[in-house]
C-alpha cells in the first residue's frame, strides 16, 4: 500500500524542487557540468546499473546539469515500480 503525502507537504516539495533545486543547483551552480561533479553524483547512486548507464551516456556528450538530471529521472522511472532496485523519487506529475 502506498501512502500519499499530505497536500501541504506535496506543495512544499514542489516549491523547493522548482525554486531551489532546479534554479540554484542545476542552473546557477551547474553542479553536473564538469566530470568531477557528475562522477561524484553517480558514486552516490545505489543502483550500479543505472549509474553505469548514465556514465556511458554522459561520457559521450556534454549536456548541462538540468539535462543530466532529466536523464537520471528517466533512468529511475524506467525501472518497474515493483522492482526493488527502483529508487523512490518524488517527481510531481
């Protein structure tokens, strides 16, 4: 059984994600722009298959941090929800 977040918590997470994470971390700091930034991030990803897929993808091109974050979310969302490898992310629809 999946529990949903209280609407006020959900709204707060959306606001934090849109205003701060995307703007500050992905755009202003562009933390995944250089190889050291994105390799450090991939070391923190618990699913080694996902990390390796992204490492291969990002080694062959140089997208900005926001694009890399979208690649990461796509990789996670492509794992079936029933699979224990799936990392739970709060991604507003």
